[in-house]
């Protein structure tokens, strides 16, 4: 692969040999400078040491040679000694004195004496350009004089400068030699091979994968060139593979875009279908108007299937015909034609779909079989149609039909989602049928209930009249109005009277219930005393409690207000509760408590009987229900007493309930407004 960009000029790079020479020269220069510095310092120390030694020797010589001449005041000898000292070129000044008297002194030309005399004490001049030293001279332990010698460091300076110049010249010579050598070596063995390698790498980088790579060198550069050539081959192969992959990727990208576009349309359509199904479901659950529900279903079916018209038929099982129930975008002329020709099961595409219980379609009516509505459908402009049966547990409910003006087969996805709409349509039709049946059954039950109540009321009156006559004649016979009665007959008559009163009580309960259900039971409101009502009821049942050895306790709050209500009905409720408590309690006690609070009486009837289960708490207040409803129950009764009591309490605007658990007895409580001004509506 060759790229035209390979003709572009290469980037300018710095020379490796130059950089290497600079680095090498820098390192060598630093080393030479360090070496020269150390050498110079070392030489200076040596020269300095020699000067000091020479100065010390001169002092020692003076101390040996001058005592005698100074003692003898032989100035000539002293002068000769000083002249001898000046043979050393480093000595620039010498003075011999006795006290304040200068015996002799000498200085070298150019030496300024004030440089010494005006300076600090001689001991502090050791780091200056002069070395100054003085010493006393003794003769036989007597001081005979003093000598001062000044030595110049000028010689040291000259020697140091000569040394520095020599080192600099040597350093420059060495650096030049190293630079020339490094330039020659690096340029021949490093720079040129690397430059060729760089040119090849640059060509490769610019796309010329067929460029030549020089691999003739056997050193590290040659190995690098071999690796570069191998990389060039790998890149060339990789570019070929990438080119193929790029073509495949572009092809896949084009296909993916098409797939994404198709999938997006499918998802959008699915969302519309789900939204339509949701709206249809909400409509079904919110209304029982069958025509409204079916109209919405067929409208959505036409919209989402991309057709122009549609209809929903309901199947009549008796006539086995499909009857039109809802349409969308169908002309009145076509509707009249459809109504003239009822569709039978198995006839036309609608009947065949219902018979087969699967979707049927006609891609082109012109190519399909002839049928009575064909001309009318063609006249309306429709060429293709699809019929989907409405099924409910494999039972034919009807059919959903969509019509299209363009001929051609319907897609399977259209068939699938129309089947979902068909399911919703079947559900709506079935719900409508069930609702109609429930309404009919409700009307029938209402009529039957009314007849039952009338029958019970009539029968209660018819039974109570002769029963009262029987009880009246029985009482007259027991009272011996018709003469003495044998003892055996009297026992039978007493049992007859007892059972007659029980039967009369049952008949009265049935009559009260029938009046309540018929809405004919009304309250007779009057003033009454709750305390008197409780005492009257308890006196009536006291004998029953005594027969079972039960304690009957009555606790009435003092100063109860006078009440207003139906005293007879309230007594009936309390008598039922206390009687039941005595009937179902075998041992212990029955207790009646009456209090008043918040303008209402609270009456409680407690017993120590077997108690009630949680499930019986509400069941016992229903008609014909008892806590023990088995066929072997020990206690008799119709199960109407508590139901009637509940109705009476509620008519007064009160409430009745029970607190009980098995084995712990029961407490029935009811509340009554102290003053009932009008009869409450039955709940």
C-alpha cells in the first residue's frame, strides 16, 4: 500500500553524532576541570608549603647567625646576613631592630613598606599576597634584637597561572580530539544507519509500505532495521485485513441501519397496538355499553392494520347466523346490503373463519368465489378482506372483519394482533351477554323475593288466626270453663299450649322478617324507660334462669334519661338476647349492663356459655343462620331472632355486635340513641 503523502519533506531532526559529541565533550570537560582544579589546588598547597618552609629556615638561620653580631654591635655582619637572605627572590623586605632602634633593613625595589606597616598585625596577613613573620633574637638568654621578614607570593601566582594555562591548553586539545573522534565514529556507525532507518520509518509512517529497509548492518541498528522491516510486513498485512474488514463493516452497517429502521417501525407499531389494547381493556372495564366497546375495537383494528373499513359480527347460536354489531368507515349502502343477506356458519369468508376457528382472508375478491355480497363489496371499492373468529373457550362468539382497497395478502403480524383484538371483542360480547343474563336473573329473583315475602305474610296471617283460636280454646279447657279435665288430658293440653306458643313465636318472627323485607315494618315511637324495659324482660326470663340454676344479674346505671323509641321492639331485642344467653349457658351466670354516654344507651348481655368462633361473629346476624347449624344441634330455633334484632336496632339508628371466643363466653352489645325522632332507613 503506497500513499502519495510519502513525497512530503521529512521532519528535520537533530544529529545523534552531534548530540553524542556534545554529551561526551561535556562529560570530559567536567572531568578535566575537576582534575585541573584538584591539581592546581594541590600545587598551590605545595608552593605555599615551600614558601613557609623557606621562611622558617630563614628565621632559624637568623636566630643562629645574628645573636653574636648583634651582641657585639657588628652591623656589617648583620648587613651581610640580610644581603644573603635577599638571595631568595621571594623575600621582599627584612628589618633587624634593637628595641626601637633599627639596626638594618632592606626592601626589594617596587615593594611598598606601607602595605605592611598599615596592615593588620602580621599574624593576620597569612592569606594576603605576603607572608610576614617576625622573631626575637637572644644571646645567652638575653634579647639582643628582633628580625622581621616579609615574603611575597608573587612567584606562587606566576606558577599557578602557568599551570592553569597549561591545563586549559591540554583540555582544549583533548576535547578537540574527542569531538573529532566521536563525530567520525557516530556519523559512520550510528548517524548514517539511523538516518536511513528513519527515512524508511518515515516512508512507512506516511503509508509507503513497499519501501526498502536496509538490514545490512549486523549491529544493534541492523537488528532494529530487521524488526522495522518485520513491522512493515505486519502493518501491510494488517492494512489488507483492515481494508477487507472495513468493507464488511460498511456492508454490515448498511444492513444494520435497515434492520434498526425495520425494528423501530415494528416497535412503534407494537407500542400503538399495546396502547390500543390498553384503551380497549379500559373501555371494557369501565362501561357495559357493548356498542361503544365494539366500535372502539373495530376502529383501532382498522387503524393499526392499515385497512380502510371493518366490522364486528355477533354469532347467534340458535339461528347460526352472524349478525352485524359494530362498523367503521362503511357506507350505508353496503350496510343495507349486509343486513339483507345474513351470513350463515360456513358461508363466505366470515362463516368459514367461524367454522374453522382460525383466520381466513381473501387477497383479491375478483379471484375469490362468488357470494351474494360480492358485487356490493366491489362497488364500495374493497378488494381484499380478512376475517378473524371471536372465540371464548373454543366457543364461537362472533367475527372481526377488516377490508382493504388494495388487493394482496395480509401480513402474519397483522393477523396476529387482530386475533388479540378478537379476544377483547369476544370478552366484551360475553360480558354483555352475562350482564343481560344477570339483569334478567335479578328481575326474576326480585319478583320471586316479592312473592316469597307476600306468601310468608299471607301464610303467617292464615296460620296465626287458627293458632290463636287453638290456644284460646286450650286455655279455656285448662281453666275448666267446660268442666273438669282428667289429669292425663290436662298434661297433654299444657304441652299443647306450650308448643302452640312456641309455634306462634316462630310465626311472629317469620311475619316480622317478611314485613322488614317488604319494607312494611315501621316503628311506633313513644316515651319509655330503659330501666323498666330491662326489669320487665328480666322478670319474664327469671324462671328460665332459675330452672338451669343460673345467676341472672342486672346492673343499670342510676339516673338514666327517659328514652324515645319503639318500646315493644326494644323489649323484643333484649328478650331475644337474654333468652339466647340463658338457652346456650349451662352453668355460671347471665349479666345485663346498661349505661348511657354521648346521647346513646349502651346495653350489654354477657354469658358464661361456650362462646363463638371468629367466623360466627357476622354469620349469626344473617337470616336462618345459627352458630350450631348441624343437623344434630341441641338447641332449637329458626335463626331469625338475631337477624330481626339487628334490623330493629338499625332502624333506631343504633348498632349491634358481639365479642366472643370459643370457651370464654359471649357478650352481645347494642347502642341506641336516647331520643329517636324518626325511623331510620333500612340498610
